[in-house]
């Protein structure tokens, strides 16, 4: 499968615990994005990497959240001291820049986090 | 925050009918994209329309873009039960290197037999 893969697909954790999600983008894509989606809403941008550089972070990304993309390949998103409000679907996407700046993003299946 | 809104929030039609969804956005864009999401799954890219384009077709999909009104519409012709999903518009900002997408709130489409 050459699409974007995310692991795990589901995660249930107790409040206060740390969790880490992994995203493997499409191999030739140099851009990687993390989004969060709550029930009934559209995805909200969290952060974006071009190669290994984290170029933009949303204000939604509090200091409990950290994302990395070592070597510009896979990425991890860690949430420390989870809160019930962190319960959501975390989506990863990757893209490459085409002529004219078009960036069609390909999404993974997401990691559904439930904080109890 | 969401860039814009889709209208209607929910739409129920019978198989074979056409479905039209509208999207409004707030800021200048490089392009606008439509995505489909089946329940609890990831998003699937459907079509991209650039800011200098007014209409685009892909199979049973027709997208229009009116930058003066900051709005777009997605038409699905001859709908099928398999089209049942949520549909989101997403805008890429007008910058030198378009980066993040900003999504609308989505339209939930139900196609019944």
C-alpha cells in the first residue's frame, strides 16, 4: 500500500497519560500535515512540515503537543498529560508541490483518540 | 478555526437524483478543493479548482468557483448509494507556496435507494 498510513487506528487512554501517534506519508511527498477533527466538524489544521522542518503551528497546538519529523520521512505527534478535550480523530496528510503551487493532500485513515 | 461553511449541513436524496452542495469562504485563495469522508474514515480528494478557473468536471462531479462571491458549489449527478458520505470544501491560502488547507464544516449526504 503506497498511501498515507497512521498507527494506531484507535487509542484509548486515561486522562493524564501521554500518547504518541505515528504517520508514514507517501514516500515521494515532502510535505506532511497534522489535522484534528472532532465529531460533526471539519478537520482543523495543527501543524505542517516541509521535509524535516516544522514550518507552521496552529494556536490549537498547545505546549502539551509536540510533533517531529526526523529525517523528513515519518512523523510523530505526541500529546502529554492528555485531557478529555483531546478526544478526537487525528489525521495526517502528505502532499508534494506541483507547478503553480497546487497541493493535493492525501490523507491517512486517522487515529481516533479517546481520553477517559 | 473553520474557513467557511458548507450549505446545506445535511442533504437526503434518492438514487439517481443530483446533489448540490455549496461552500463559502472568507479569504483570498490559491485553490479550492473538495473532499469526501465516509463515516469514521480518512478524507478522499475529489477535485481541485484553481482561483483563475470557473468550472471543472471530473466524472459525475462538477465544481464551480466564484471568487467575487467567495463561494463554490459541488454537483454530483446521477447519485448512487455509494455517494453517501460527508463532503468538505477546503481552501489553500493565496501565498507563494500554498500550504495548509482550511476546511469547512461539511455537508452530510444521504443517498437512499
